[in-house]
C-alpha cells in the first residue's frame, strides 16, 4: 500500500512546493520594483537609488492603509500626508517638507503594469528619474478585493550620498571594480558648518580608516581595486565640498568570487543595453503623483541625527523629458539582473506563469495516478 501511495504523495508534494515558490515570488514585488527603477535610471545615465529602510517603512504604512480602506490617495485614512509619514518613520529629509516624493498605484495588474504606467506619466516618471532624489523605499499590499497597492517613497538627506560598487552587483570575479558616486544635487550649496553641499573630491579605502588616503577629484565612475582574496569586501568613500565640509563614510559591499577573472579596464567600455519593456494595465486606477518635499536631516547614514534648520528657499526639480526610456550606454559590469536592495537581498524572479503551470501539471498528474491506482 505504501509503495502504491508513495509516487502519488511525491507528485502532490512537488505541486505544493511549486505553489509555495510561486507565492514566495509574488511576495517580493518591492525587490522587483527596485530593480526596474534602477534599470531605468541606469539606462538614462543616472546613478541608482539607494535603498532606505525608513522610506520603505513609510511606504508600507501607506500601502497597508490604502489596501485596508480601499483608498486611492496620497492622503492616508488618518489624514496623514507623505511628508508626515516620512517624518514619522524618522527619515530626515532636506528642506522642511522638501525632497520627499511619492508614487502610488492601485489596480489588478502586476509590478510591471504599475511600473509601465509610472514611466508613461510625466509626474511619476519625474520621481523615478529625478536627479535630486537619492534614495527610495518601496512597499506593496493587497486589498480584500484582490487589488494590488504599490507605494514608492523617494527622498534626499543631507550628508547621505549612496555609492554603488559595480552598480549594486552582489558579486564579481575581478578585483577591478567601478564605484559609481552620487552627489548633493538637492541642495548644492549645503547648509551651515555641518551639512555639505556638492562634493568636489573624495577619498576611498577598503577599510574604515580613510584618514591616510589621498583626496581625488569627484567623478561619476571611479576605477577601484579590491583586496585580492575571495569573500565579502566593503568599500568606504568620504566626500568633501568646496567649503571643506565632509560627509560621513558611505559604503557598499560586494563579494569577490574565488579565482580572479579578467580585470576590467579603468574606464568603462560602453555598450547599449535595451530598456525594460512594460505594458500599462488598463484596469489600473492611476493617481496623480507630485514630486513633493520634506525636512529633517541626519549627519550620517545611521538615520539617528537631530533635524537641521530648514535651508532658505525651495529648490525645484529639473523637469524630466517625457519620451519613452531609451537605452543609453553604461559600463559592461552593470548587473541589470542582479541589483541588490541594500538591506533586503534581491531575489531572482522566476516567471510566474511557468511556476503556475508546473504546479498545476504536478497536481493533475497526482490526481490522475491516484484514480488509476484506485481502478
């Protein structure tokens, strides 16, 4: 009896496993959204967005609220605005309400549908391709009616300038890497004696001790050499502006694989890379996004500093062309399918239709075999 049931049980377990994997894949829309956003930015010659857990907390609060109450608004059910939610999450942004933006989407479609709609709407596209924002937090929720709710919160904080080793790749086979630097575009003049403006030079190290390292001119991409031993390596960068104000250390980590590959050249060899293709969902309820703003600001990436005095004036966002995303060259080492979320490891996205099909086939085979055994 056991021998007869064992094949049936095995097939049914395989079907359940594939179903579980499918659901797990569906539960990672934030990682997929993050990858699509940064691919679009790289294709436009912009640095990726750094991931902010605090912005993600703010986005999750709003996504859950929208889903619970069936809302389609930037205003929460409690009357909260995006600026209030971001401040409540202790994300201290530039400018007393400046430099915080939000996109949200409600509909029965997928992440790709929502992303496609964002990229075809001027205000949403401007947030995704902003030259002032430097960080993003993304969240998703599902309503009782089965609708998907996606929220993206964008921001820029004083003295927080994300860096990306090989554009956020998780690993490399070469000790030669490229460091992509961001800069202070939200408030280029800085403020006071602590909050730096636009960086003119940087110093880089493979250890936290950068004091002995030479200063070099800031460039968007800088060639760098990792220690020649396999394992995790962290790169440390300190920025300095024309007034001598310096940032805390910015870091990014990459894993060097055993056996060094062919070293990359010091400057990027450029190749065209196709941009992602997306189709807007006809059932989406498309809200209007505005690149709105918020304040506070920490002197370090630890996100625990007191708020600064709001800087005078309100800088405005540079308009972004509304044309469709076109492929522009960027370094050959750019890992378009491996961009990592800073505090949430990126997971590969398996095609959901394939997993559904495999799960269904396995379950049908189990039922068919059971019926034949019974006969």
